[in-house]
């Protein structure tokens, strides 16, 4: 695993994340509204995330299965997180742009690819899952 560090725009929230593999891109309407673009993100297991500045984190429950967090001081989007029940949470999807060094990351897949604007084209040979395929893969937990 590679340990990657990152932080929000103002630095009030920072993190260390043990991460393996590459990154994915989500083109769903919620990600586009939240970030103003597609979400380019690395997956970080819950146990592999260390956060400083937790008192500045604010979260919004954006679906039946996940929350989106942001810095309460500067507004930077921090992560999408799969919820487990009402009080627990799971893996983080951390935007690549928050990482201090994204070197070596490789695009592994796009999800909700049928919802992206025609003007967005990402090169490479990787899976491009439609909304239906994404929901089937994650059982609704996207």
C-alpha cells in the first residue's frame, strides 16, 4: 500500500491514507453537482484513513447509503463515504485533487458513464459502466 497525504484548500483538515491501485471516475449527477465536474477519486479502506482536523468536517447524507463530507472552514469537498447503517461508515472515496502527490495513479474505470456530458472524453482502455451496470455492481450503494 502507498501512503498518500492530502488536505483541504485551507489546510484545516488533513489526512494520511493507505491506498492501493488506481482511481475511478464517477459521472453521476450528484458528483457533478457536488464537485462541479466528474469525481476523480481513490478508494481508501476505513481502517487505512487517518484524519486530522475532524472538528472542521461537516457531512451531508446524500443518499440512503452514503454521505459527502466537506471542510466547514473553506468548503472543500473531502470525500464520499459509504454508510453502514445510521451511525457507522465505511470506505472513503477521496478526490484525487486533494492528494499532495497523485503520481503513479492509473485510471481503472468510469461509472455512470452514460450520464457524462458528450464533451467529456477520457482516453484509455478501461471499463465504462452505465448507470444500470453501476447499480447492479454495487447493489445500489454507489
